């Protein structure tokens, strides 16, 4: 990765004050976006919601749910104009660290097969396909399947890494 392509961004907790900026990214990034109500509900439910903040301007976000020693990565997104610069990988790794700190033993996610860059990122970071959810996502031709992926996390003496 060249120095020109790198983008510096602070990762911090998402607040309701961030929702307009989060929605602006969500609407640019996805043909079938979440609503601001979904993000608001995630924050209020205590899910781990984080943003990538570039000097007060958001360029990405992630939402992670943890229950019963399992994490579920609900949403990871980098603004289209900042994709391909390592920010998604950095945010994903932070979300996995959060899951580990909360003693999750594994993390699950769903991803569209039509999003090969995301699939490749998740595989590169250690996720494996464990199943499919038929007709999970809306799409222009009806419904698209979801690839269900999972990653076993380090635990016990293996975390935190030395």
C-alpha cells in the first residue's frame, strides 16, 4: 500500500449524533441500505457500534453484536471513495478485537456473493464459509443468497496476543 493511498482515521464509538453521517455513507454504499432506525436501535441495544473518523468527517463504520460467547458482525462499511485503502481491514480487526475482549469464541457474518471484495477480505482475515441463507438479501431480481461465514477466535492464554 503506497503512502498516497493510506488514509488516517480514528476508530471511536458511534453515537446517535453520528447517524446523519453514517446514513450518508450507507446510502452511497448499498442499494438496499439499513435505516437510521436500525442504527439507532443497535446503539440503544448496546451493540458495539464504531466509526472511522477523519478529522470530524466519517468514512466508515461497523456494528457488532455479542451474546452467548458469540459475535455477529452486523454491518461493516467504508465510504465508496475510501475503499481499497485498508480501512475496512483495520475496522474489521478492531471489531474482532472487541469480540475477543468480550470473550466471544467465534464471530459470524453474512455477506453477499455479489460482493467479492468483502468475501476476499473476510477470507483473508480468517473467516470460512459455513453455510448459505437462501434469499436473505433483497436484490433487483428478487432475492440474493447470503454466504454465512465464521471465524474461531483465540481464547484463554492465547488472548491478548503477546
